[in-house]
C-alpha cells in the first residue's frame, strides 16, 4: 500500500465503507479481496489524479461505487503486467492454459 497518497488521511474514517464493500464482494463470491487490496485499487486506479478539494462523502461514494468487474479487471491486468511468462517453456504454457 502506498503511504504517501493524499487521501490516506481519510482511511480511518472510511473504514466502515471499506468493510461494507468487502462484505459485498464476499456475498458475490470474491472472498480473497482484502481491505488493503481494495484501498490500493482506489489509490492506483480511481484516485490517480488527486483533487485537493475532495470531501469525505466523495471518498465514501467512490468506495461504495466500486464494481466487482472493475476491480477484477484491474487485478487481472496487473497480474499480467507483473508476471513474466516464458512462453518458450512448455510447462509455462500448461500452467497458463489451466
């Protein structure tokens, strides 16, 4: 998790919204998502550009409006970006196609 983001000071106040969104993810079958991972998604995707005048209710709205599909797409793309596949190796192909 990025420590220097401008909206990190909101984190303690919006903890109930984060927990609510994580519970929603779990109800939809996505049990592996943590509060830290969701916060990281928000910082790196939703709040890439920091607005100085962002209000608490806007932060809560951003959290509660996260769609599971947006989060899954973000994590999938990051996984592909951060993982080096050696496609010359037959075992890597088998692992990729599982």
